[in-house]
C-alpha cells in the first residue's frame, strides 16, 4: 500500500508545542492496493504519538465513503467502509484512492 504524507495546501509545515507536547498537521494520500499504511512517530517528526485525529478530504464535493482511524498498537492509518448490511464498519480492501488530513499530538 502506498501512502504519501505531505503538508495541506492551505497550511505551512505546522508544528507547535503546547506545554511539552508537540503537534503536526499532515495530509496522507492513499493510492493503490489497500493494506493499511504505516504511520510511525518518525514519519511525522515525533518520538511518540499520543493522539491522532483524522478528517477525510472529500474530492469534488462528494462525501467520502471511508472512515480513517489510527491503530496505535500497529502504528498504521487504517480505512474503514460500511458494508451496507447494517453491521459495524469493515476495513477497506482492494484499490483505494483517499486523502486524509490528520493532526497528531506527541513528543
């Protein structure tokens, strides 16, 4: 699974230090066959990740079919989709093209 991490177009390479906690704002672009994407503290310029908040960027004004969630145990950014059967969300599979903006807090 390929994922490119970049700075959102309307932001500088934001990082801040509230107390001794740092934060970064990044855009994660998924492309290709989905298998979860590694999102380690090092990739974000942090030593540890305390919290990741995700927001999907809908393309063309359409709502995204995916829900992004950070897996703290495996250090991956995962995408989930509704199966349409009224059950819980299932992890995505197949070819996925999705853009997710994140804010990660850590140190």
